[in-house]
C-alpha cells in the first residue's frame, strides 16, 4: 500500500498579488466594443479573405455580449488591432494593411 501526503500543495499559484489588493483590470466592455467597431469601419473597402485565419502571433481579446449568450473578438498584432469578428456568426473583418505593417 502506498501512502500519499495530502498536505502537499501541487497547484501553481495563480497570482503573486496579495489578497485584498485591487484586481488586474483590462478593457471595459465599452472600450472593447469601440475597438471592434473601429476595426470593422477601418476594414471597409478592403478585400476580405474568403476564409478567416487568425493572424500568426496575434493576441485575441474576447468579450461576451451584455444582452446575448454570444461573444465578439478583436485580434491584436504588436499592439495594433488588426481583425475583429463574431465567430458564431462567421463574421470577420481584417485590416490587411496593418497585418502586413506589423509583420515588417
């Protein structure tokens, strides 16, 4: 029979912040929605890919809609918002010029 030490902490700490400190804050819903709208408007008139591929090395910001069980996303590349979409609706807009600029 094997014995186990159940008092050993095996999970990694999620944060080094002290309990009670202010939580890490990201963008507000309004700021993220504004970025989404900005990307959609900036992509007007640009040819859009038939199939959306997430830009390589990009970071995705996803937020749930406040009034529906769905979400929207904005992708950033080197700090620039380069794509936006509502994946469940297969709706994506890409700013190709910024993707090319960010990869130079």
